[in-house]
């Protein structure tokens, strides 16, 4: 039986307690120390997977207003990390629009979101788990308010913001669901659901891609992967259409037979009409018992089609034997 796995939203101690009490764990690892080590390693693996997800996220930057606000005599950094319904600049072959509610699920899951300056973990401005960062979702986008520490880099940042030297905000995210649209030769990517990990002020958009501490996927890479996926899907559809046409040309009732095969594989009882259909098509398929030899009529160009037809003939004969 499988070992227990940490559940979504489960706290570490809760998982360790349930893991230690798990019957499979007790049977396979009677030693309490060994059992604890295994359970702890299972939790660590989950943490590493989450870290890996964060390390391959994407970055986006917006030239939007950042402000220094004051509350109880303490200065705070506020701004929007992501803006909804706003078309991005050309990201290298496509533009992007963040849809309203894109981060709603992620924020409800209370993930530990951080705010860095220039995406540098060494220049942390706040984090939600410490209560030094507040992140909320509204109709305009994802708004954040950081309570920066009294450090040299944070004080220098506030001074630069007041001067207007720092006026961009950026966020790091991982896409869960997106949609692509092509219109007049232009591609648009709509972000519909994403996990947000980090957001904060940045000096300049040119900074993106220069951070060596964390691995980010570039927008160009995202577009390249999309085009590759589209090309493969198109080729697969064309191949499937070619196969479908080859069956029709051979006189095979492709749609009806496909339905019969699916129902037969499910163990459903076939009707007399189904049996008649199978027998009739076996006769049609008999001439495809072997693919044509090279140089014979049809040649190698016909081998794939003949092989596929022969496979269906064999499937139908097997089903016929069980009737």
C-alpha cells in the first residue's frame, strides 16, 4: 500500500501525527525513530517540490504608481503587484492579460507570499506569514502593503521611491490555467488561474532575467513552449484525420466501430446489431491482414494505414470470439 502524503493546506505537525499513526507505516516501520525519519522525509519532499515550483515561476513588471504611506508614524510601501484587464507590452511574440480573479484561489489558500526589492531574497520587505505584508485581491488587481524593516536597503529604497527613481512593481507567479488566442496573426495569452509567490518594487524592467539567485522562465520561453505545443497538437489532429479518412476509404464504419470497441472494452454486453457490424467489417478488413511489401501495390506509403486497419481487424476478431 502507498505511504501517506501531505495533503493540500495541511500543517507539518498535523501531517507528522497522522503519518506516525498510519497503519501502513506501523506495519512496515515498527521502530518509532525510523517511522519519524520516514514521515519527516515525506514532508521535506513536499517542501522541495513547492520550492521547485517557485523556482521556475515567471516574472511580470508594471510601470504603476508605488507610494510611501504612513500609519501610526510608520512608513509603508504600497502598490499593485498585478493589474487586471491590462494588456502587457510585447513579451516577445505575444501580449498578456491577467484576468480578474486570477489569483483569488491562491490568496485564499494563504500561501506565504514575500515582498522583495528587485526580486532579491536578501532584500526582503515583508512576508504574509510574519504579518509584515498584506496582500488583497480587488477589482483592479493584487494590492500589497509592506511594512519594511529598519535596514539600510529598505530605508534607501524608500528614499529612492520618494525621489521617483523606483516606480515599477513586479510579481512572480506560476500559471495553473491559461488560454491562448490568435487574432490577425497576433497571439494573446490570458492568465486565468495562477499561484503568486512574491511581489514588490523593482528598479527597472531590464532587471528581469539578471537575477542569478532564482530560476525564472522568460516570456520568450513561454511563447516558444506554446508554439511547440500548438504545432504538436496540430500535427496530431492532422494524423488522426488522415487515419480516420483511411478507414472511411477502406469502407470501414469508423465511428460505429469505435463506439462498439469502447463499449466492449468496458465489458458492456453487445447487441445483435453490434455483432453484425463486427462480422461485416471483419470481412472488409481481411485483405489488410498484412501490410504491402515494398515495391508491391501501395508500397511503404500504405504500411501505416494497413497496419492500423489490421490492428482493428484483430481487435474485432478477439471480441467476436468472446460473444
